[in-house]
């Protein structure tokens, strides 16, 4: 194999191989990757989210992804470790990964997906108002950069536990050219946690629980709406085809458990940031993106924080968690739901906090909750009293969940 003829053939083959490689690289450079930006990327949520984004389930194995990880100064070591482990995945769809610890003119450049994780420094904030001021400062920086650098069809997902409804509204305000429908906040985490608890009670798999709705303020007063919840594959005396379901309230007779244990457990979910390693929040973000790109299951409602246009009599101009369906790359509020007059009153009462937060952000009022220690929902003030102590002990945590049982 060392004859002159074979060496000439080998040389020709090598040259051809180099030409082919160069052509492939040039062709690859013409294909723009999907740019995904994640802020507070040193958080555990991001660590669990990255493999989900790179598994090809949302964007397909033919779409290359360029990841951009953003965090504050002082987080370099964690970011570097995340970058290294992401590269070690050897994912065929990962075009590249970069890290940033400062905002500049290139932040969110060419972004098609932006995931904003909660990055308010709660331990350093003594009051609601100062917490809101941090949100204002962030949005005044992020909004114009998204407006200037991101793609016009960018999809922004806000995740967190500190004034996320307000943050979403302010991003919409400071990025006016972006379609407001493309900036949403995730309430699916609360929905999934409620489903998991109900599944343990009912002795079934959480995936069989459908149409549980989270209404209102994701990081404040919310309705966990069980009135339209359906159970599929529920082990009972009545069986049917795969699309057969039972109404939850027709088989869950323990109303005291709902009003006491279920309510208390949902109220204590404010501790998830301390104990949660990020798997559940990451999966919630992944699911929202998956539905957004590939549609939600037919007939299934998904809770999502979106800008109100007056649906269900909710005031326009606030971000409010509502039931939606995803189809053809967009979402639509399920306005065909029948809401009783009593429940409509509850939904209206939940707007108090959101309107008040907006007024503080705009400088129209100075205090968020002047002389108020209980929920604005008068019908449920008794349930609020058990949570007052926690609110008074930490003014930056305002998490109370209200159970809506339809006419019960």
C-alpha cells in the first residue's frame, strides 16, 4: 500500500475529504441556529432545563441550538461548570454555548427564546415596595434590550416566585414592538403540584388529572380551581374507553380535606425555592415551550399568566393566570368556560393585588398593602389568618392559595 500509485490516491482522497469538510462547514454556517437565552443561569432550574432543551423533543433534531447563559458577577464559577457539563453532553444539536456576567449592547442578540428566571435578591429586600423597585430596575434594562436585539417573533417565558405577573407586564411595556402574546409567565408549576397532591389523595397517576386551573396572581393570591377538574383512568367501579373521565368533585367527597390539608399544603409551597433542586420548575418551563411549539393535548386546559384583554370580566392591562390552549404556535384563552356569578366575584377580587402592584410600579401609590394584613377576598379571610404569621415574619413572601370549588 506504499506504492507511488497508492500514495497518489491517498493524497487525492485526503484533498477531496478536506474539500467536502469545507463545503459542509460553509453550508453549516449558512444555517442560523436557534438562539436561546437564559438569565440567572447558575440556578438549579437552568441545570435541569438545559438537557430538556437539547433533547430534540421541542425543536427537533434537525434544529441546531446556540445557548447563551446570563447571570451576575460572582457566578462565573457556577456558569463555567454549567458550560463544561453542557459541552460534555456532546449533543448533536448544540452549535455552541456562551456565558455572560454583564448586560451590554449584544445581550439577547438574535434571541428566539428567552427564559427569565426569578433573580430578585429577596434576602436583601426589607419591603414589598423595594422588591417591586428591583423588578422595575430589571425590566427597564431587559425590556429595551429585548426590543432592540431579539427577533421580532421572540418568545419570552418568565419564571419565578417574586411579582412575576408584574414583571411580565413590565416587560411587555418596555418591549412595545414585541407581540404581547409572546411574553408569558408560567403558572404550570402550581398546577402540577396541585395535581400531584390530588393524585396521592385519589390513588392515581397525576397525568390522569386534567383541567385543574390556576387563576390570578401566580406569586400572590390565586384560585386553585377544582370545579372543572377531570379524572382519566381513575380506578373506580365505573369504567369506560380511554377518553372516559369522572368529574373530580363527583368522586372526592372529603371536602374537609380540601379546605384544610390541601389548602394548607398549597399555601406552604412558598418554600419550594429553598428545598427544590429545580427539576419541577424546569419541567414546567419545558412543557410550556413544548405546547407552544407543538400544541397542547386536544381539549386540555393549561394555566398560563397572560395579558388580560377583558376575558371573564377581568380588567384589561394586567397579567393574570387563566386557562389557555396552545395551537399552531400560539395560545388562546378558553373563554367558552362557564363562570358562575359567585366565582366571577372571586376572580374580580383577585385583581386587587395585581392592580395595586401596577400602581406602585407606576408611582401612583406609595404602599402596596397599607394597613392590610389579610386577603382582599372577604369570603375567605378565615383561611388567610393561618398564614398571617408567615407574612409578618417575612414581608417579601406573599403566597396564599385559595381553593375554588364551584358552587360548593
